[in-house]
């Protein structure tokens, strides 16, 4: 019996380590700082995620993120941007992977129905130190909450007024 438990425990450790380090899960009642526009209320509140979907159709994803700071004063991290070039369309376009530097700031409560202890970064930039996707043209904008700019001399995308679209669980 002890041997079976040890084998199962070892298998679980190997499985979890193969998935990569988990995101930090906050203590009950503590404020949790998060990226919010694509927030999925069916998932637990997690800080310092290794993967952030910031294009809710999954055309823009931060991957392999490492965070040097995280909290009420903002977040700073590096990783890889996995974005889809929607040419000829988003379903057929290639994935472009680029190194990124991310800065997030201005955490604020979510919409009605969001957890009381969640604060969502309302502003963040995704900067490209080794070349940006072709649609990132500083001085232009995507829509009223996305502009293309420079951060520390790097082409970047600035997202602002970001809050969860909804805190109603997906069906």
C-alpha cells in the first residue's frame, strides 16, 4: 500500500513538473492582481501567469512569461508573444513568435460580479526588443483602447482601459 502511494505520488510530481511551474495562487482574501480583458471566471484567480491570453480569440498570447515584479505597483516581465498574422484570415494565418517585454500598471476592481479581491491591470504594454509583428506600426492605433507606440526605444502595443468583458461564467 505504501509503495502504491509512493508510486502515485512520484507520477503526480513528474506530471506536474512536465507541465511547467504553476502560476501563483493567492491566499484566500488577499488581493489578486491579474490581466483582465480575457478573464475567465470559471478559472481560479492566479497571479504571475506563465501564459496570458490577451487577444480573447486566442490570436495574441503571452507565453513562457517570467515576472520580475508583480503587485499593486504593477508588473514587469519577459517572455514570448505568440500572435496570429490574420492573412489571408486569422484561421489560416501563420503564428509569429517574438520575444517581448511586458509592463502592466493601474490595477482596478473588475465589473459587477467579479471577485471582490481581484484587481485587474487596466494598462499594459507589450514591447518587442527583437522586431515587432508587421501590424505594429508606432504612431497608429487599432481601436479606442489600443495604440502602437515605443517603450524604451522598442516598438510596442499599449492597451488601456482594460477590464474584464464580463465576470459571468462562460456557458
